[in-house]
C-alpha cells in the first residue's frame, strides 16, 4: 500500500519538480517568515513608571540585538497593548534583563567603521540602557542604531559614557606608506578613577577590552574586592543543546545522464522506499527568541533500484539488459533551522547539505546479446566508481508538539557515480518522526 501511494505521489512530484516542488517549499518559506514578523513573545515583566511605581504584567520580549527604542506592555489578563518609550517610563525588566531610561552620549561611527581621527564623535539621545552590573559601582550597555557598542558607568545620577575608539593611522617607513589600526582608550583612565578604591584590580585594567565580557568581569572583581552585594548582574545565556531520536522512511528516484549508454539512461528504475533512522544533535542559539538553531543529523539510509532495457541495435542484433543498484549509507546532515512558536507548537523550516558516506554498495549489469540466432550473456559492473560520499542539498519543514516532531524533507544529490561522463542524479523525500530526549 505504501509503495502504491509513493509511486503515485512521488512520481508526480518529480515530473513537476521544477514547478510544484519549488512552489511548495517557496510557499512554506514565505508563509513561515511572514508569520515570523507578526509573532509576539509576551513574557512576564515589570515597568517602573516616572513616579517610581512598579507595575507587573507582560512585555513583548524580543531578545533584542540592539537596545529597544520602545516596548509593548500589557497588564495580566488584558489584550490592550501599551507602547512605552524611554521618555514614558524609568525602566523595565524582563527575562533576566534590566533596562533603565537615560539621556546619554553614544558614538556616531558603527562597529567596524574606521576613520583617520582619534576624536570620538557622539550624539545625545534618550534610550533604554541595559544593566550589566548594578551595585555600588554599576555598568550599563547600549548598542545604538548604528550597531555601535557603548558602555556607561553611573556617577551620582548621571550615566557617563566610557569613551573608546579604534581608528586608522598612516605613517611612512622607508618611503612606503603603511596604514594600521590604533586605539584611543580613554575608558581606561575613566575606570581608574571610578574604581580607584580597590587597588588590587588596577593591574587588570591594562588588559581590559571594550566589550561586555571583559568589562563585566572587571566589575564583578571589583564587587568581590569590596564585598559588595550586587543588586543585579547579567548572566550570559549559553547555546542550548538538544538530542533527538529519528526514524521514518526515505523515498528515492534515480536517473542517469550519459552518452551512448542506453542500458543506463533509457531505463525506468521505478522508486525505492526504505527505512531510515538515526539521531539529531541541535545547537539552539539564545538570541532572537531561540528561533535559530544548527541541526546536525547522523542517519542510516539506503536505496535499491532495478531496471531493464531492450536495445534494438539492428534487425538481427538485440541487447537485453537488467541493472541492479543497492546502496547503503551513513548520512551526515548539517542544516540551518528557523522556528516559530505558537503556544505548545513549534513550526520549523531548514536547509543545508548532506553527505552520504557509502558503507556497502552493489552494482551489477546483466547483458544478454542476441546476434542472428546466437546468444551470449555476461555479468559486469555498470561503471567503476570510487565515490565515497554522495553530496545532496536539502530543504524541509515540520512541526514539533512537545517532544514529538514530524518532518518532510526533499534532497537533490549527485548519486553514486564519480565518472565524469556518467551523471547519476538522485531525488529523495524523507518522512521522519522524532522524539526529543
């Protein structure tokens, strides 16, 4: 029954693979990303009003790459969404992140943009600063609209910009112009004055770099030195790892392209339906609401094809052939995956590459030749091939409910032949059921 269903649906897909199959996956990707733009992620949080009152509710948390210019807030049990800008509230907290409203300087140039001036040009704007460390001495962070990293310390009620700039310098040595990068590390002097009551960390300042990890480490060392009990410090979210057991079926088609090889090219090999199973190891990135992940699979897969052909070379010369191919593989798949979450349902799409390493291979061609009234037969290898791995490109989509997932995937591969004059293309559809451990 399964083979019958496959022979209908898979053949139709392959006949129209340049249209129907491409349209299907294009539709999935368009619909997927359109849904992604509309998706919200309301998470329990708190806003602090201008009068100092704290209001608990839900904040649309986006794991912001840049500091947000506004947030969407709603009270518990309410559908009314209220937008707050830095001018509207003192700050907010959500998902182990704390933000304060402040009017500060931030550097004009973007990350990676270098000029020939050591002068640090800034603009003044009202923003949400992210707290990295809050205590007796505090550290704050802003990635502005130019994607520039800016850090701040709090002196009394003022948020002071820690100034740093990398710029280009040109000099002539032995008549040759040389351009190199240098650093204006004003922030080292600022930190020396700010943290001077802990002399033991002064030796570390020379090695402090202008990034979140290095600066946070310095402020935590200061708190340890002073015995300061911190009000808050931002912990770094790590990449999550997930394992999944996979099982299902693969449905394959094979076709050859070659000159003067009708016993290979003029053959309908039918379709091959075979079991497949393996394990998946996913690396889930914390940013962007954990929507992006790198999925790596190790699968066992196989396919078997049998075809026959009659080649009428002349009236008295007929060649009949029967060709068999059996391939067993260990497949290593690597895919970039993007997910959307709807309550307890995860919808995902992925794309990437597959390398099918051949662990067992059988190729045989039986040829019977009739010439006038004489017959001759032989068994031989259709072609010699030393290919160790079949490379494929793949796209797929699926859903996960709880620990159970279902995936449909299409692969287009270069097959078993590495003979330049013989192309062996494979087309496969995988249906997989997964159980996440």
